[in-house]
């Protein structure tokens, strides 16, 4: 385990209601593309069936007002983390 390296990366986020079909979803939107492991990744929380678009927007607004960022913690060999 001496070669293991733990890396913590942070990024500011916002939340918005997703526009895809099916159940409403809250999308996480990174303010900056600063976390390499998340490049090209889209993350969304699927909401319960039956929630109205207004309810979904209220949830996204509350998250945006109270969540300031995301933390990603990765473990790997020191050589891989240095890339």
C-alpha cells in the first residue's frame, strides 16, 4: 500500500431539471471541468414518478442554494495519479 495515492478533487456545482424522457431527473452541472475522472460523465438523480415539473424545479433550487460543490476521492498507484 506504500504505492497507493489518495487524491481528493473538488468542483463547484449547480443543479437543474433534466430534459430527458421518463421520470424527472435533477442533473448535476459542474461549473468548471476541473475533475479529470468526470470528463464526459453526466450525473443525474432520478426522481419519484408523479412529481410535477414545479416540484422538480423546487428540489433543484434547494440543492443549488445549499450544495456548493462535489468532492471526488480516487485511490490508485502513485504513477497513475501523477499523469
